């Protein structure tokens, strides 16, 4: 599959360009669902990929479609429709070893524990997710994966940099290797807490957005923008991505 990154000469992770910074300026962009960009509503809901890979997000089942608001470009995955989960499918499954994933989201956080699913990892859909789980006291960030794993191979308790109810923020998770790699969970680019170690020897494969099969529940909130890279991103590239997402999505 073509990466669609022919923007100029590549220097380390960044693809040089004379224009203003874009998420495509960092090498390895696999999917970019951009805020307010190329959304088609109707019998088929489509959020077109801006990475150049044609990996669109779609939903053809009417009662599984999140609600799209053109004013702020949000997709509302809150709740369910008659116990049917709200989610969007990717046109292709992303098989990622080292990776960086970015989500611009707004969550419902209350005193009771709630499940906040972001991306489904293929095989055993009930137990394999990139997710957040918590309440008003603490938020936990999980990366659940591995070869048939039903355990939380990464679990990070966020007590010092927790997102608040109804506040738009950027949730990021980065993994630097397929085996025994460091995984970092961030809130607007600031590390939530200490990093954790990913011990699986299986690539993470992602094929949907906002999905939780068990109980018919979906991501409890709104998603404004999503980007996946097939490399661990740090330093200036990471900062530039975060700042670009903040600027476009009105996050101070």
C-alpha cells in the first residue's frame, strides 16, 4: 500500500516541505481522519483518510453510526442504539509494531467506573483495545494485545494529569518496539504518569474506531481527529504533531 508521502526529501523522521507543518510531514502516517475533512453522511457514513493510503473510516449500518456534527467536526459515540455499539470500520486492518496513535477526544467522566474504548484490536474483540477506564478520581489507560492475550499488557494509572469531564484533549499512546518496548501514554503531549513496558511479541492490529463489543457499549464521548503512525515518534516531531492538533481543534 502506498504511503503517499512524496512531499520532498526525508530528513530523519520528517519529510521536508516549504509549506506549513502538516501531519503528513512526519514519515509513517498510516491513517489520518482529520477534523471536518471529507466527511460524507447518509446511508453510509464515511470519514476519508488524509494520509494518502485510502484507509477511510466507514459505517454502513444506520443504527451503528456515531452522530456527526458538522459545526465542530465531532463524531459522538456516546451510548448505544438498542444495545448496538456505535463504531466505524477501517477500510484495512493496520498491523503496527512500533507505533504512535493520537486521538482528539472529549469524554464523559463521572463518579462511576466506565469503559472508554477507542480502537479495537483484532481477534477476541471483547478484550483487545486501546482504551481508557476510570472515574473522577483516577483514569487508567490500557493497551490490551498480544498473542491471544486477555490481560492488560500495559496499564497506566493517571492521577496527576487526568482529563476532566467534557474537556477536549489529546490522548496519545506510543510504543517503541514489538517486544519489550516502552509504551508512553500522554495527555496533550505531557506524560500522564510513568511509562510502562509492552511485553507482547505480536504486532498490534487495529481495525475499527470507538468499538466495544461486550455489552453493546461504545466510546463514551466525542472523537474529533485521529492519526496513526507506524513508528515511535518523539522529540520535535511529536511536539509538532501535538501543537498542530491543538491549533486545529481549539485546544489551548
